[in-house]
C-alpha cells in the first residue's frame, strides 16, 4: 500500500507541474497513473475471487450468485475509476452520470439475488 500511495503522490505532483503549462499532459499523466495503480491492484482482485470460491466450497451457494457478485465488483471498480478521471478533468456532470449509470447497472445486475431472497422469504411465510 505504501508503494501505491507513493505512486499516487508522484503522479499528482507530476500532473501539477504540467497543469499550468500543458494541461493535456497533466490529464494524460493522471490517466496513466490511474491505469498503473489499477494494474497493480488486479492481483488483489484474484485474492478476493479465490476467497469467494473458497466460501462457496464451505457453504452451498448457487454459482450464479457468485458470478453476479463478481460482476458487481467489476462494475463498481470501472464506474469509480471512470468517474474519478472525469472529475480530475473537471467534467463533474459526466462523472455524476457515470456514477448514476453504475448504480443503476449494479441494481439491475443484482435483481436476481433480490428476487431469490424475496422467494425465500415468501416460502417461509407460506409454510
């Protein structure tokens, strides 16, 4: 985590140096820094996926729900990174729309889990 924090600080300082003279370079440095940090974080995602699979081995969970959970994690990461890049470029309206679309996509993706939960509750109530 310390190395990631240092990379982030260096990227910010480099972007600040270019911001006054060549703003397009500052934006490109910021985006490149985001992708570098994201690429370093991908192995952490594999640890999370392995843990989810191990949990699935311990308890009986429908594999479709695990796939949905992983999709939701991916949607969250992509929308957060894209939104933050847009905010860096001072396009807050676009960033807010990305956030909103990400939330709606997560809600739509998670609907099968919500419906299964409601079906389970309904089965308990009708017994």
